[in-house]
């Protein structure tokens, strides 16, 4: 049970939005600098994709652990631990002079970042239970995405001027500072210990389908996260010189994330109005349309294709997140939410990251343009699955309370 007044809730959302932003920013630092990193370390896109897959899988394992701990321990401490240690690990990129060191540091960063989402989402679903859950999830997501939106362009600016390693270090130092602020302004709440076991959650009605749907989302999400700027630089923007193509590809990624900020808020608001399932169907349809524009539009109309994808993907992908997180919370008893969020993030961020290795390999063998056709198929499968997801609008705990 959470003992939070209105002021504490505002403070909670503000701090979580900052931590959320940095948690995702870590995975957008390398994306616009990928061509520079591969050149400097003498490696390939296949290797970088494989590192991304391994790191993200470990991120997912961290989410599993954090989910279990969140139901037993204080979620605020898990958030602080995640931000502080992930930040410290990211600073260590300063010493990455070869691909092996880069991989070791990246994996270390992934271990600690993986602790964040189950703890944060469980905390929000408890603090804002009821009709405001979707909006709170949307604000948390929008605040995080707004910070992430500037990551590609900031990472590029620092990387082109001072080297890609310093880009990582700046974001790492920011996370350490955030953890310190969280400690000084930590919000106390009463934590009820849960004795739920991992296997118990698979008895929750409808959860299996939600897991499969989330896996499909993760398959295209993780590859867009790592390879979109490279796709743009080597494809539509290849008419420019190399540095200009890299810069504008990063700028377009920033624009997409800025649009995603509005998408997060809109998705959260509409979740409370329309319900999670309708929002998920609408957003999955829009994501697929965006991919179709990108891969099917003639090269002479590349500007239309890129503009359509940036707009539609930015609005819809980020708009689906508050709806999905709210639905997962509604489907799950309150003493199991942490572990359920942990499993969901393991499936999307961990298992879904296999697509990064696939996309990297396909990019090196048949070209990155054709590799994005595979991501379009993943988006289509997510849309099909969205029609079969349960339409739940209140948690089991609320339903029990209402019946009494």
C-alpha cells in the first residue's frame, strides 16, 4: 500500500521521468554514432548487433530479477540502484579501446539498467491505481521520451566534437547525479512482502497472449532503436557526404522521439477514454503503415517515406506503451505486478533483441534496406495479435473491492 499525497505523487513522477529518460538514453547513444564506432573499433554491424542482442537479453534477465524484488522490497531503492550503477558502468566506456572492452562495458550497463522498469511501473500502478493509471503511465513515458528525444542529436554533437566515448560518459554522469537526487528526495511507502513465485503468474488469465504480443513488439522495437539512423544514413540520406548523412539521420531520430513524447501523452489519455485494447489495435495498425511507407515507397519519393515513418512510428509506437502497461497492471493482482512487469520486459527487451543480431547480419549480407522488410513482418504480426488481447479495464483488486 502506498501512502502518497498529491505533492508526493508529482515528485514521484518527476523523478521517475528523469530516471526513465536516462534508462532509455543509454541505448540511443550508440545508434547515431554506429558508423563511427564500427570504424574506430574495426568491427562490423553484425558484431554490434550481436552485442546489442546479448546486452539486451541480459537487460531482460535483470528485469526478471527486479520484478521479483519489486514485489518484496522497496521499489524506490531499486530505481536508485539501477540509475546509479548503470551510470557508473556507462562512464567506463571512456576506457573502451577495443571491441571486447566495449562489449564488457555495454553488458555491465545492461545489467543495471534492467532493474528499472519493473520497479518503476509497479510503483506507478500502485500509486495511481484506478482511473488515472493510464494517464500516469503516459506522463511517465512522455517525460522519459522527451529526454530521450534529445539523445541522438546530443550524442552526435559530443561524439563528432570530442569522440564517441565522451558521449557515453556524459550520460553516465547524469544518471549518477539522478540517483543522488532520488536518494535525497526519496519517497517512503509501506511495502507489503509478496510470496508469489515466478510460475504463479502464468496462471493469470490472458497473460500468455500478452507475452507473445510483447515479444512481437520487441522484435521490431530493438532493431529500430539500434539501426534506424544507420538505415537512414546508408539509404535515403546517402546522397549527402558521410558526416552530413550521419548528422541528419541522428536529427531525424531525435524528431521521431520528440513526436513520441506527444504520442506517450496521447496514448495514456486515450487509454483512460477508449480502453487499452482499442488503443493497442490503433497504434499497431499505425506502426505497420509507417513501415510500409518506409519499405515500399519508390526511392524518388524518399522524403515522403521517411517523413511518414518518423511521424507514424513516433506517435504510435510510443503511444502503445501506456496502454500496454496499464493493461498489464489491470490484469494482474497487486502483489504480482512487479514480477509480471519483469517478465514482460524480459520478453520484449531481452528475447525481442534477437532481431538486432538478425538485422545486423542481414545488413552485412543483403543490405540494410532489405533487412527492414523483416521488421515490417514483425510489425504485422503484432497487429494481428492485438485483436485477440483481453479487454480489461479494472484490476482484480478493484473488482473484488467493488463486489464487497
